[in-house]
C-alpha cells in the first residue's frame, strides 16, 4: 500500500514548461553525443544518479530515457546507415 504525500507543492506551469524544454534539449544532446546508444546511456546515467542519491538527477535522466524509448523513430533516424 502506498502512502500519499501531504503538502507537496505541484510545480507551476512555468516550471513544468522549463523542465520539458530542458528534457527536450537533453534528448537532442544525448542523441548527438551517444548516437545509437543514447537510450542505454540515459538509463545508465539514471541508475548512477539513483545510486548516488541524486533524486533530481535521477528523475531528469529517467525522463530523457522515457522520451527516447517513447520515440524510437528518433534513434532509428540517427542509426540508419548511409
């Protein structure tokens, strides 16, 4: 059974929009830097952040991983030969 957290403020729409922009930019950078391995690299960064108890970094990398996994065409496009 999970407990509901009380008094946890919800992020403002502006903060949510800024987060979305940051994740989108990080997805592009991950694809440029890691290429075909971007999904694996994002998962690894998330796991490393979790191991180091860096919750905000973990959530950030997890969002990048989820974005990449939910858009396989992004990776297919850069992994296509030629």
